[in-house]
C-alpha cells in the first residue's frame, strides 16, 4: 500500500499512455466529453 500511495503522491499515476488510441485507432474521449454526451444516463 505504501508503494501505491507513493505513486499517487509523486504524480506518476497522471501519465497518459498512447496505448488506448493505438488499440482503437482513434482518439480517446475525455471523461468530461463522455458525460456531456451521455448526460441522460447519469441524471
């Protein structure tokens, strides 16, 4: 657990990997955009 907390404390979890775009072949959607487009599912 201490190692996991260290990852978050040093901002290493904020690294964005290009793997998703490479696998899907298209840009990924941000969470904000996803929620905006699917707002009715959350209300």
